[in-house]
């Protein structure tokens, strides 16, 4: 079987989307009999660039994973030393998560050094190629990184299309949809979830979940909650996640629109053990994104069998078929409000839940690992 190194976020970093994904991917490789090592960050972001409160976890370390805290994203000497260490591991595969051009010098340098052993194949799992929040130098940085990878797996078709701009040498490029996040525990009853969150069962709840960035359109959803079409519904919006942009614009909408009694603001980092409560308390997950590639939130909703309202940007429509697993609308206040109203007024919950259950079969970790090996152009056994 193969020796695999995953280079990316993991414990002791917080269990956000990247860390959760990488640790779950490592578990999948292990279940298939492969040897797996994770090289993670001792410093992922300098404090001045990190928008949250802390980068580090208070959770216990995963017991079954070999995680080595080695990588400093802003120290070139560290990149060289880490690259040499990985090169000496003589692994069959180096799997790198690429999500932000800021990381390109670090990850690209390590990859370039590691593959000089003439054995290790570098496969990139790309969340984004062109970032949601663009900055000067992004294209140059991404070009630098792409040259140092032997193959690519993208989690959405839109990212696969973006990759074609940067990679024209015929390297393997495979689309494999983001697998289910099935590591947040089992479903619990609505009443159990409401008790955990200390919410009244008199209301119905919809959920906006995850780190709050401007491109995710929380302002659209807040304004939608103020639309007259929703005024008679016993409905509240739960906002669960830490602000990664200024909170002022959102609280201003809440104040000006008189939404104080319609919005539950749990704007802190949500630990893994609380995730089930938020999804199981909610009838509907709403993702009013203005821009998107794919979304891990969608895959959590699938795991807990919760229908979705998503906007028609990026990979969201391909992940959430319209009128099957959810409703797809334009990123527009009135369109989002109408979709929420339609969900309740037409009693769509039952049919959409069945659609969610049927669609979730598409999203497996086994399919992703198969795509990684195909992108590396190596066999599973060595």
C-alpha cells in the first residue's frame, strides 16, 4: 500500500473546514490500509492576517493520526527544511490542500523540494484557484504553485475551469465533489437540539452557518428576513459562526430593520460537538452566497438531512439540485425571501428531505481518494 503525506491544516489548529477535511481524509486513507502522515502548521497565518479570535484548538488531539506540527507559512528557511524532511520520507504521494494564494510560496517551495526525490508525486486538492476576495499578486502566486504540482483534484467544476487558466501542460485534472462531513456525530431530535441551544420550540428556525465573510451574503439573508412575505411566519434565523469581516454592517441591518426578535446571533466559533445541535434544530440551511466555489456547509447539511436554499453561484447549484435537495435562487433579497416562504407555505420539507437523502450518496470519501490516486497517475499498491 502507499505511503501518503498530507500537507495542510490539522490539529492543533481549530477544527474549521480545512482541518476537519484533512483529518477526515487521513482517516479514509488509513481505513484503506495506507500509511499516512499529516504535516501541519506551527504558524498558519500571522496574527495580523487572521480575522478570528484564535487559530488554535481546545479539543483533544486525534488519537489515531500521526500529525507533525512543522510548517511556518512565513519562514522561507522553514519551507526549505520541511521540504527536505518530506523528501527524505520518500512517500508515494504528497497531498496538498490549496485554498489561498498567500500560501503559494510556502506550499509551492515545499512541494518543489519534496518531489526532487524522483518518487514522491504531488497532488493538489484545490478548494479555490481564484480566491473569493482578490488581492494584487494572486495570479502570479497561483502560477508559481501550480507549476510544482503533478496533478490536481478540484472540489467543484468552477474551480476546474479556473485551473485551466493556469495549467496548460496536460497534467491530470479531475473534478471530485466535496465529500460529506460525516464526522460531527449522529442526528439528534429537534427537541434535544433546541434544549442544547436554549431555544424555544414555539418557533421554526433557519440556519446560516460558518465563518462570516462578506461574499457569503449574510446581509442578503438579513434583509430577506425583513421582507413582508415572511412577516407572518413564526420564524427565526440562527446565525452560527465567527465573524471574519466587520460585524457592523450586519448589526446595522438588524437594528434598522427591527430584526432583534427574529435573529439569534451565535457569532462565535462553533466546536465540532455543537454542530449537530444547530443543524438538527433547523428546518432549512440558507446559503445566500454572492460568490462561491463549493461549500463544506452544504456537506454538513447533507449529513444531517437538512434541505437548503442556495444561490446560483459557483458549484452550489450542482451540489444542491433545484426542487430536489433544496431551492436554488439568484443572490437577491426578494428571491431568497420568496424561497424561504415557499418552503414553508408549500410544505416542502418532506419531499426535499427525501431528495437530500437520495443525493447524499454522490458524495463519498472513497470517490475522493480514488480521484487523488488517478491525479497522481500511480497505482494504489506499491
